[in-house]
C-alpha cells in the first residue's frame, strides 16, 4: 500500500492508501523558510515602512491619544509574543502611558479568549496590558462609519474612535476574501453581527466558485473590506500595519509594514506564489489536511473549500482535522438523517433551497454558522465529503451532511464503496489550511484527435 504522512500537531499522521490508489500529486506549499534574523528585520521595518510614516513618528504624534493594538486570536499561529515585544519597545520609547493602550483580539464571531488563553497568546509583553475581544453580540458597542454599497459598516466604537490603530496580522489564503490580512482585521474582526452577516453574503454566491487566491478585481468580499477600511481611517485616527507571511514553521518569511492596503497586497502576491499549487487533472480522491488552520471545526472545514477545486465533481474529499478546540460552541442543528441521504436531498432540492429551509427552521443560526452551513451544502452538492477527526468523534460533534470518522481507514473504506475497487487518482494537500490549487485549463480537444 502507498504510505503517506501529513503534519499532525507536533508530529505526523501516517496514512496507508489502497494499492489501486495512485498519488497523482502532493500539493505542498513552496514557502521560503524564515530567516534566522526575522525579528531584527521586523524591528527595522516598523520604522522604515513601505508607505506612510514610521511607527515611532506616529507614536510620538499620538502620545496623549488612545492607541489600540489589534491582534489575531487563537485560530492563527503567529509568534505574537516576540512580535509584540518589538512593537512594545517602540511604545515604551515613546513614553506612552499604560492607560492609553489597549489590546483588541479581532475575534469577529469566534469565541472570546479566556484569561489563560490571552496570557498564553500575548506572552510576557502583554502581562500588564488591558485586553478584550470583539463584543459582537452587543450592538450598542458599535459605531457606523458609513456604507459600502448596501452594507452598513459598524465597527467597535473604541476601535473606530482610536487615535492610532496598530494592526498585527498574518496574510494567508482565505476561502472568501482571496487572502487574509489587511483591513480584514476590522471586517469581520472588529465588526458588529449585522455587518459580519452582510460581509459573508458577499463571499458566497448562489453557485459555488473558487474565491481563494483571487484579488480584489475578482473578489467582491475583498473589495468591500478594503473600501470599508478606508471609511474607518477617514472617520477618525490613523492605522499602521505590521503584516507578514508565515513559513511552514509559523515564522515570518516576508514582512511588510506601513499603509494597510499596499502591505496586504504585496504579501498577498508573495502568498500566491508560495501557497498556490498548479494542478492539472482533477483527482478522484482529494485528501486535504486542515493544518495549520486545524484548531476547531469551523477553521478546519475551510481547508475543504480551499482545495476542493482540485477534485473532480462527484469525487471524494477526505478532510483531516485535529480540532483540539472542538466545535467551539458554535452549534448547528443536529439532523437525524444520514449524511448520504442529506447529499441526495441537497442534489434534489439544491443547496440554496435546503439552506433557506434550514435557516427558517433554526433562526438562531447567524454569522459564521449560517455561512458555513450554506458553504457546506454547496460543497456536498458537488462532492462526497468526509472528515477524519478523533477529537470531534469523542465530542459527539455533528454537521449536516458531513460524515465524521475517527480514523482515516474508516473514511477510505466508505470512499471505496462509493468509487468502486478500480484505480483512483489521489491529490494530497498536506497543508490544506493555507494552500490552494491553481487549476490549469483543460487542453483544447481538436476535431479529429
């Protein structure tokens, strides 16, 4: 049997494939390893930005104002304590009083961090700093800064009114926005529930199509995010970006600082080169590992729409997901219908019809939950989808139409029943959480060939 392995926590997960299955491609990212002196380079970059004033200048200008450091939550794996230490050196050098400084976790609708989680995420540089998470369920905490199209842009009031916003974030592939980072830390990271809902609607149409890896010209969600970010900066204060692309060891391999949009776009180009993988013939079986976005069900599921375009329609997708955070409290309705019958219903009625029925029957679905249900139904309509997650099996977690297995062998057995015993082409994405296919066009078939 062909044997393969994928990253799994601090170790690896070994997989034995059936003899008739052929590994057509291992679609691994080609990111450069971070330089050993990346922290020194970052320290230099924050005062030599690609655009705009150096951070030291901005801190001096706003010494007596309100300063907010906006950072990522537990679903991202940046070396935040070391990065924060570099930024805080500048803060201390500018003699900023502690009561003028706050850390804001851009959690969007993700669960808030506990005191223990925040302490671990921030490390020693954040020990004596005030921090909080996005209060998405409290509409009174937000302020409208204008509209983008028909979407009202409501942002946490203290963020909107801050004199200086320092955004610390990674840039990576994103299934809806094309690439993360930039003003996405504001929307959905610091936005109200209604704004988050409307933003997510821009990132999923009535028919499934690949948005991961696309730029603003072909991505309505990214275009809206950038337009909304400009509104925030026009409303009050200034924003300074500290952004980076992470290597396979979660260390910054590329760094950009200064103006938000230009730094995000530059790193998105680097990300496209390092994380986009050219694929040719679609696979019968796509095995996609959620690493390194494998903290919970919601983050892990993203590796499926990230990579599904490398699988042929009606092929099998096997998602590998550690999910140490379980479902993180975002519950969806439990269906007593077997996943195979759910797929039949979806293909009969259509994913949009099923989603409309489901949201009427369960109005508690909101934001991330409704978005993921619609996305999952579109994916299930196209492919057979299995998830392998011992942690979710132990937790008794379910998702409409998604079969969850404890072992890879169990998923492969069911896949063989669907596909038959003959030869199958396999594409493996060992880091499906941050990798996407660049699908090559099919060769033109000429008459007479």
